[in-house]
C-alpha cells in the first residue's frame, strides 16, 4: 500500500488543500471500482486541518493514544462525507506527542509501525503533515513510502525545497531507506507571471523527474471550500481548481500505476 506524505518545511503553502482535494480526486475514479483512499491527518492545528475541513466536529485526542500503544490505528478510521474517502482525524494532542514520546528510543518509527499494521484495505494512503521540521514530520517521513512536496510558486519556493530534500536524504539514511521523492507540486501558482515561469524552469532543471506537470492555480474557491466542509469537486465543480485537482489526480494515479488511471 503506497503511503504518500504531503509535505514542505514551510507553512501555508497548500499541503492540506492538496491532501483533501487530491484524495477526493482519486476517490472519484477509484470508487467506481469499489476502491477507497485513506487520509491520515497529522496536523495538531485542528482549526486549519484536513479533519476540520471534512468534519465539523472536534476530533478526540485518540491518535495520540494510538501512538502510545493504547489503541489500534484501525479503530480510529472513520468514513467521511466524500464517497470513498476514509479519515484518521488529527488532534490537538499530537503537539504533546513530541514531548511525551521523543525521549523514548526509536520513537520516530512508532508511527511507521502502527501505519504498517493497517490492513491493505486502501488503494493509497495520504498523510497530511504539519509545517514544522520536527518529530511529527520525521515520523511521517519514516511512515511514508513516498513524499509529495507542495511548493508555493514563488521566490522562496526552491530554497524550502532544497531544505526538505536534505531532510528526506537524512530520513532515508537513518530511518526509512525506501523513501522516494514522488513529486513536486506547485500550488497557488499564477501562470501568467514571469516569476512563475522562472521558478518553473528552475524546478524542472533541478528536479526533472519529480516536477509534476500539473500545477494548482490560485483560485478563491479553494479559500471558500473548507468553510462549507466540501471538497472542491462538490463545492465548485466548474472551477479551475476542480479542473486542476482532477488533472492532478490523473497524474498521481498514473504515476502510482493505479488501475483505471
Ligand atoms: N491554489 C490556491 N488558491 C487560493 N488559495 C489557496 C490555494 N491553495 C491554498 N490556498 C489557501 O491558502 C491557505 C493555506 O493553505 P493550506 O492550509 O492548504 O496550507 P498548508 O500548507 O496546509 O498550511 P499549514 O502549513 O498551516 O498546514 C488556505 O487559506 C488555503 O485556502
Ligand atoms: Mg495544513
């Protein structure tokens, strides 16, 4: 089961937006075949998380309990209003996980252990990560098979990408030798600007294999959708964001070799 960590060291670049709408886009094709997608929310900032986008209720602090061995991760899986999409909700308590667990030996591989024990029930698992470079991020990279880096198209983007590339190399050496850099996605891009074209050229020169051909353009509909607890396909099916996420799901599904893409 491929497990894609959606990440960047920088905050506010569109990770959660990508996690929710890529998951919904993949589900649109997979559910025709009875296949499902799992989204694991590892962000302790609940107000801005995938969990609060998909469900209006406050999730309980059970993910922390699963990391402490008090329950199985499978018991936390819940169906969402997006057909075909299951969620393991995040919780504010995750912020305490680092304090409680990081002094224990090998604690960065605890999440990998509990994710690895999940049944092979999903065609793909997406992990939405917090922005900070720390224990939770390293745990997510240890638990993932692949990394999808989301960058905000702009001057600082390639610097943050280089920083993350170093972290991925270290995680590969020390925690997870099989971790692959799956792709780099430009989000909040304005394709009409010179800055976009410059960043795009540099990105394709530095990461020719990984730079995705899909970009997610800036669209106000993406700012509005979480307030309605709807993915972009339901909230604004005719929007350019829906078009971009549909193309992204096709590209990611094909790269993963999923049937039907
Ligand atoms: N393509 C886009 N067009 C317009 N707004 C966008 C786009 N992508 C993301 N946004 C908005 O930018 C803000 C940050 O996005 P998001 O929460 O997805 O980023 P994040 O990387 O998950 O942030 P954090 O690091 O805090 O977890 C949100 O208000 C979101 O609605
Ligand atoms: Mg986020």
